[in-house]
DNA sequence: ATGCCGCGGGGGAGCGCTCCCATAGTCGCA
DNA sequence: TGCGACTATGGGAGCGCTCCCCCGCGGCAT
């Protein structure tokens, strides 16, 4: 393996100049720079990140901590973060904290603190104040995505507004009996997402002069099966059947569409269904939804970290934290049928 | 931040002893080891992986290269690999090569070779011989999962056998007109998976004395939408309609189930459907499938790397490369209806 | 007794960079 | 012409470990 000395020798300069030429820090004449680059290329030289990190104290590596890997939201955020990091020349070290607390302790004690990473992105993960404090003491920035973390800059869509938008879409179509499939409370201990989406739903109804009907709420976990189960209850009996369902996630909404079909109901003729996410499968199911853009959220998280990690970089826009969302109307929502109106 | 010197001072020993005590290499008396551990704990000392890597030349970090993050197979393998690596005290650096070749070159030239990783796991990714050679020259082991790579130890299920098993299940139920939804050829340039599964399907038919009917094959990409589209063609007209469909993946199979429903056909009464994977959603859809276990495949890949990276470790079983698979019969397959038989 | 071996432990070189400091040259302006 | 400011470059300490080499000691066979 070629080292910096080999490059220096070949280029006829000192190692200091090689370092400067390749890193862009400090002054190097154009000629010297060209010679160094040619030599480096010829030798197939790549700086040793270890040696570089040791000397600088920076690793150009960020740790990403996720609770799940195989769910759409998480993998999308991860993908966005990865690509953004790559553009900045950073590596991404992945920590998948699947549930149990044992791994978690190891990751925090041994890995994150091992000077392996310069910063941390926590995706929808509860991080204790103590953990945040430790990272802070080490001078490692942390940003959260998709779940509020005490004392940490966090990226998340305005769940209340998103739910409101979805509900208003249904109200605008003329629906009045609108059910909601939301997360159960246990889940809410970590994120306020289910609560917030329910609040947005209720607020939209009230603004339209519709009193929320507790019998039109069904709790479920954020899966197709959960949404299916909940929708069967909601749509099960013809009397008092809602004309529309707003589900807190697309996976739930897809479950609801399938449940409606199972009951012989036509979507959207007999029941309109909307979700939140714009999941991969939503287009296939013609699901009307409010898109959030987890891919961009991951990228945004990286930008925020870069502002702190590399203050020298372009100042960038003044960090607008309002995350975009967008109603995507497809075929699963329509005006209620005449008998319902 | 406490360094090794601080620990040495507090424990009243030399840094060499601290290093030995903490790494387990070399001889240290029990007493000294206890003192060192106590001191390290008291100071919250964690070895700097950079300094350690620089001195040893080993990073305890493996690079995982994946083409997609948000597909069930990939994220499952990734999860399995991550957990296995964590158990071995290794980190996982993720490289998501989404399509284009530009990123790819950067990753190989700058990142993987940057002495950042000790080994590489390539998931269903075509790796050129040149790339393999470079890694080999650097002494970095590489193992593939889910796609054959020239000259590299690769983990993948026996696609022919799996397809055969699925097809034989249908044959055993009495089906004779069995259609197949498989990958298209373009996709096959990378992996031989679609071809192999088709071969297994045809072999099973021939062994049962059924001549494969080319009109009962439909190409699709490996998605729900792809399977749906293909199944609509296959099941579209009542004449010559197959009594069963074997899809090369569960996502395709689920698309086929939905297509059957759209056509007013009952699964399994009018048509049986089986897939391959045991995808998360398969249970919900009652899909009969041949489970492969990507999570374990990821873990297995790690074990193989560890055998090379840490020869000192337990010798382990003699590396049986036969990967497990298992038929899971659910409600989507049954004997063909009387009119079909 | 003597030599040898194995174990426990210390000193310190060296891993491959970065960056501080020093030096030399160049330019512009008083 | 002189001086400060700035650019270009080299020398070399030091980042925080690991591990080679060395020493000392006790036990054991010769």
C-alpha cells in the first residue's frame, strides 16, 4: 500500500504539501497540487482515514440509529441520509437497535462513544436525557428524525396539520361520518405521532361543525394487518357505517382498503379511504394520501449536521425546519354516495 | 476524555499492561486485570478505535453494500448482518449503491479502500472481477449474499430446488395447469435467480409428466404491481385459465392474489397461488410460500467473514453453505376445483 | 547448581497522517 | 529601499494506541 511518503517522493514535495494538496486545507501552488494529484493517482493512493482521524480527531463518519430496518419510513430516511452523507464524503455507520435494551447500552457505551462517529442521527428513537448529555459532552451533534427527543433538534412533519389536511380533504368531498384508525396509546409513549394525528383529525371535524364520534375511532398498530382488523370493526355493521376512513398511515389504510373489499364494499363508492405517508404501495392501491418525504428528511438531517460539523461550508438557507407534505389525491377517495349524504 | 495513560496511572500499571488487560491479548495477572478494569470503568475509558486501528491495521468494521434499502429481502439481510456484527464487536458501514455507476466508483475507490473496513458483504450486487481483485489485493475478505459473484464465496438458496419445491406442492395438490410469474431477462443479467427459479418450475413439471406451456409464463418485475399485472394476463380469459400460479417472489404472488380477487376469482378455490420468500405480508394474505431466511443469511455471512478475520475464534462448524428453506402452507393453495380437474 | 521455559510486566518505537512553526520568496506600498 | 503581509513549502512533533523486545522471577528437569 502506498503511503503519503511515497506520494511525496514521487511528486517531489514534502508530506506536508501532499496533505495540504489532497485535503484542500492551506496554501498549495497549482503546480504542486497537480503534481501531487498525478502522483496520488498513479500510486492509487487514498488517505488512511484512521491515521487522518487520529491526527484530526474527526472521523468523517456519522452513526445512524434506527429501531427498525424493514419498515418503509425508516429505510427511506436511511437511504436519504446515506446518499447525502456520501455526497459530503462521509460514511454512515448503522446501528439497528431492535427492541431490547441490552444492545442499546452496548451501542451507546462502546460504539458511539468510541470516537467512531462525529455525529448521530436518531430515527424515531427515544433517546434518554442522559444519553443526549453524554453525546453533548463529547461534542457530538445529534439530530432526531420522526420523533421528538428532549433537548435535541428534531425533524418531523407537523402531524396535526397533516392529519387535518387529510381530514379536510374528506370533509371537502362532503363526508361527515369520517372514522379514524390511529395508533394505540402504548406506542405513543415514544412518539406523539398517533396523538397528534388524532388531534388534527378531531380539530378538522370540529372546525367543520362535526362532533367527533368516539365510536368512529379504532386503535391499531401501524401495519396492514392492524388497519385491516380495525377497518373490519369500523365497517362491520351497515348501521352507522362511516362513509370515509382516515388512517394514520398508509399501511393501515391499505389494510382498510382490503377490509372494505372483503366486506364487499367498493372503494371509493361505498367508503373513501385516505392515509398518510405515500408508501411505495400506495400508488398501486390508488390510495389518496398525504405524502411526507422521508428520503428528504434523511437528507435534511445530514445537512443540519454538516452545518455544525463543517461550519466553513456554505452558510446555506436559514434552516427552515418546516417539513414539506403534500396531499396526493388518487382513486380511493370520492364524494359520498347519495344514500350516505 | 480519558486516555490509556490515565487508566495506566490510576491502575498503577504501564500502558502496555492496560492494553493487554483490555484487549485480552498477552499475559496479564488476574489482579492487574481487575485493577485495570476498575480504573477504566471509573474513568469511563473506551479505547479509541482510530488509534487502535492505526496501530493494528484492523478496523473492526465491515462494509455492507446494497442496491436497495427498502426492499424486504435486503433490509432483512442487513438487519441480520448488523446484529451478528454487533455481537462480534464490529461496526457496520452501509453503502447504498442506488443504481447509477457514479456513486459506485466513488464507493469502491474512496471508501472501501480507504482502510475503513476489514471486509465487505455485497448483497445481491454485481461486483466486477476488477473490484473483487482490488479487494483481494488489499487482503479484504468479501462475501456475497443472494447473487453469485465471480470468484467470491456467496450465500444463496438453491433457487432451482426452492422453485421445484413450490411447484411440487402445487402438483401434489393435483394441479396440472400451473402458471409461472418470473423475472424478466434484463434483471437476470445480474442474478441468475429468475432463470433458476423458472428452471426448477419446469423441471418439477416435467418430472410429473406435465409439459411446460410457454403461454403459462409471464414476466414481471419483482413487485406487487408487477405480479398483479402479470396475473391479470394469465387469469384474464376463462379459457385455458391456469388452476394455480407459482410466483417467483411473494410480492409478485401478493399482486397475483389481488389480481385474482379483482377478477372475481376466489383464492384458493378458483386459483391457488404460491410464492417464495415468506415476506412480512405473506401471513396476512394467507400466502403459501417457501420461506427463505434472509435474516439468517446476513448473520451467516458475518460468521463466514469472522472465520477469516479472526481465525483464533472457535473453529465453528465446517461451513455448510446449504441455506435452509421451508415450505409454509397457508390458505392460498388448495386442491383444484372439480371443473378444473 | 545450572539452564530453560513460561509468565507477568515495562519501555518505547512506530502505525500514517495533520498541522504548528519556521523559513524563504514575492509583492505592494510608503 | 525597507518593511509588513502574504504565499508556498518543509521539518517534525504528536494523535492514542499496540506490540515487539527486554527483564525478572519462579518452577522444574537436568
